[in-house]
C-alpha cells in the first residue's frame, strides 16, 4: 500500500486511543493488516524483481503519496489541532516498515532490509503482502481510496 492509507489508519488509532504506546503498537500492527488487503503500490509495476530498475512512474507515485501524507499531517496537526507528537508517533510507526523501500528507490549500497530485525520483518511482509498483478492495478487503487476515505471520515468526526 502507499504511505497515505497507512498513516491515516495509524492516526485514527492514535486519536481514538490517545496513547503513545497504543499508537506505536497499533501503527505497526495496522501496517501488516493493511498490506494483506489487495492493493497497488509502487512495487506493482515491477513485482519486486531482483534487479529491476526504478522507473519514472515509481518516483511520480511516491512523490504524490508523500505530498498527500504530508497534507494529512498538516490537516491533523494545524487544522484539527491534534497533538503533534501523538500524530508524529502514529505516522512514524505506521510507515516505518516501508523503510526497506529506500533500498529500491535509491539503490543504496547499505540495505536496510538486511538488518537483522528488519530482515525478518521484510520477509514476513513479503509473505503476507497482497500485491496485485499489474493488469489489476485500478482495483488496488480503489481499495486504497476506500481506506483513505474511511480514515478521513473517521478523523473528521474527532
């Protein structure tokens, strides 16, 4: 899944519990759960092949996603007046599992996914991750739009 649905669900958990520990646990747990839903993400375009090249579409989709996630953060903190650190904690915990994507996007010589803790998480994510095949990408985008809409609707009520 893109980052925005993850952070919206993480923020919903944080706001509804008001607890930093629950925001962290809920953010991480929700990341695993959301990735089991059929979805499109930047990996859809190349199915995480071993030696793929990052494409222009990857950078475009990642940039748009980051802009949306930042807009949500600003909306929650500046307009809705939620606690900055609570929302920051929710965003960080729900998106931290995507750190391994940096290995692909920037082709770093040091691989985050090879760190002992992240390696086991990365392997588990790959087993539970429900990436759609490229021909079904619109359906995977629809599932994310529904999660985003649900997150905004939920947070709007607070």
